C-alpha cells in the first residue's frame, strides 16, 4: 500500500554544499568511475583501499559500494540511477543492504564556479532523524575525502 504524500514529505533529509577546486569533468568522473570512487567514498574512518565499487551509470543502471571502517565495521550500499545528466546531475536510490526497506534518495548537482565546481548533495526520505544525522556525518567525511582526492 502506498504511503500518503504527507507522510513521505515529513521524512527527514539533508543538504550539503561544497566548493571543490576541480573541474566539472574531474568531479563528475570521481562520482561515475568505479576506479575513482574507490579512492574517496566513505566516512572519515574508511580504511584506504577497502572500498569496492560497481557502477552502471545510466538511467536504470545499478550501483553497489562496500567498504570497511577503522572500527571494524563492514558497510554495503546500493541503488538504482534515476537521472543521469553528464557533468550536471545524478539522482539515485540509496539503501544499505542490511536495511533494504529503508530506501532513500540522493541527488548530486554540479555547477561551474570560477575555476572549480560547486557540488550540492541532497539526501532525502530518511527513515528517521537518527538516520539523517548518521548520514550527515558519513557524507561530510566522504566530501572531505572527495575534496582531497580532486584537489
């Protein structure tokens, strides 16, 4: 049974913005190449070299990314690409394999900003505020790692 629109709209989300000192092409490649995403994806405590990614970047294509953290935890997330506009926008579903029923949605937009790129990441439709808070921490770490990778 479908959820009422009001219940869906009330689910928490987050938006993070980051100015990267890299071209649109370089930032886009960092998000859409399995080899490149493996260098930066994951929270601050992700073990370097532990990220494994499979990306089929096209509308309807799937992705799956796994990694280990310094605390010994293993994480595995995946989803489906819903919108792909090269060097501008990626929209994809997001679900941890441990809680597939808690699907949410991520939108990454890229805009030229002088000699760099303005990245806006919006993650919506979290199960609850605790999930949103945890993802804010994880995405902040990932974007820090992306900034170092592309900078």
